[in-house]
């Protein structure tokens, strides 16, 4: 036996053994679902609690909202989860929105019947091969920052100013102050200076941020004094912006709400938890994360206050009741394909209806800072 043939045989046998070993440990009795990393904390709790009647488990892969869309269309996931609005580029036509169709007149009796959704769809014409969506919760976008060693916190205290972003009635950043577009809105201007940079050299300093706040938010007669206070903030420490990766639900929602596309100077990470932990250990940083992380207790990380009209929210201090009306929100959506050739179809439908509407999981939503959206309407 020559050496070349021997090596080929070793490779072939190794591949066969590897495949056999993988098959032994692969979750054969599972149903694959996945998508948004922001949805993962909730889905981890839900899938740990739920089993199908035949004992199968739902296995969640946190691969991002973009993968949630792509993989459900390609049949990799039975259910795709996204943390952004469904766009025209995601599906044509758009999936049928169950919140506006079958779920709009839900009763408590419907919800208490665990097979109601699967039975209703089975008796409804025109469902085969349709994509369908369920908005099961709404999450919030929170801005968090770490100003340790910059002098920024002292500036806020001495000037009696707040680090606050103002949003309109729709929970979005106005780019202009008025309909005539005469002036750039002050909150949009500040956030744009933080995020719209392509080079690390162009990042603003904490001194510049303090001056912007003093110039734009000081009451009459206090601006000059507040600018002097702002000038004492570090002029060397950069405001380092963090973001989730391009195409993620969190980042898409950030752009939809603010009108800003983060520049190339932004530091990107795939998960909200990773972004939060990076900000916590990186003085001078700022970023946006889900409410679950934005309301976490930390001696280093603070949240930017959000103001809408006469109401101001502080995610790091307000209780859950007040935060229920917090305006910077984005949807959590489940998408699937109705295919009667899928042997797991009824299991998928029963799980979706349970996770979206069952009162027994209401506390799981609240444990991760969310509110269960699908409720009986009569």
C-alpha cells in the first residue's frame, strides 16, 4: 500500500467516524428555530419550559434577525425570529400578520385551548404555502454610556443639566426643528455627531459632548456659565460609539428610530449582552441595547434619559410600570411558513400560540423586561 493511498484511506475513515460521532450527539428529537440575539433571553426561558406532545424540544440559534429571515425562507429554521419591522425586501408579499387577522378577536376561551390556532388555520382556506407572522412582544432601545474618568458626570451635576434625548410623538428623532427644516434638531445633532463618523480620528470628545449639551439645553442666562463648566470635561477622552452588527434587528431599529446610519468608526458586536459588557469595562464608551440590559444595575453604566413631551424616562432608575410607556420601541416578531407537508407543523403552531398568548408564560416576559403582546380582546 503506497503512502498516498494510505493517507486517502485515513481521511475517508476519519470523515466516516466523525459523521457517525456527530450523529450520535446531534439533537435528533428537536425542532430548529432561531434569529435575533435580542430575542434569545426570552426564547431560552420559553424553550426550556416547553415540550411538544411527542417530547420534541425547540432549539434556538441566536444568529441575528437577518438570518432569522433568510433561514426561515430557506427551510433551515422552522420559525425565524426578528427584532425589527418586516421590510419589503425581506418578503414579497409580506407575511400575513396574525395580530391583524386571526388574533384581533381572541377570547380567553380561545387562549385556553392549546390547539385553537392550529385547528383554526387547518379549517381556513388559502393558508397553504403562506408565510405568517406574529408580533408577540415589543422591546425598547436604550442608550447607555460609561463616563468614568471624563469629568462628564461632574459637569452634569454642577450645571444642573441632564443627558437627555428628545423624541417626537412617534418615538422617533426629529431631524429638523420645524416643518420648514430651518434648524437641525438638537438631540439629532448630538447623536449624529457621536455616531456618524468613519474614522476614529473624527470621534468627538467628552468635552465636545458636554459643550453641545450646554449650548443646546441650557436655560436662558445660564448658557455661558454652563459652557465654562463643560470646558473642564476631558478634551482627550473620545466618545467611543458601540453598535450591534449591520443587518441586526437592534441596529435596524436604531436607524429607523433615529434616522442615523452608524459610520465605520463604530465598534460592532453581535449581541446586546456583549455590547453592554464592553461598555461596562470601557470608560468613554456609549451604545444602544435592549431594555433588559439598559435597565440593569451597574455602578459604571448609566442610561441616557428619554423625553417625549412633558414626560421623561430614566431606564436605569424607573420601575417597570413607568417603563411600559417608554417610547423608543421595536417589535419582536416570529415568522414561519404554513406547509402541511411539514410533519412538525402542528407542533410549531401550538408552540407559537402558547408562547405568544398563554397566560402561564406572562412572568417569563416580565423577567426579561418585556410585555406579552397577544392578549384576549373580548
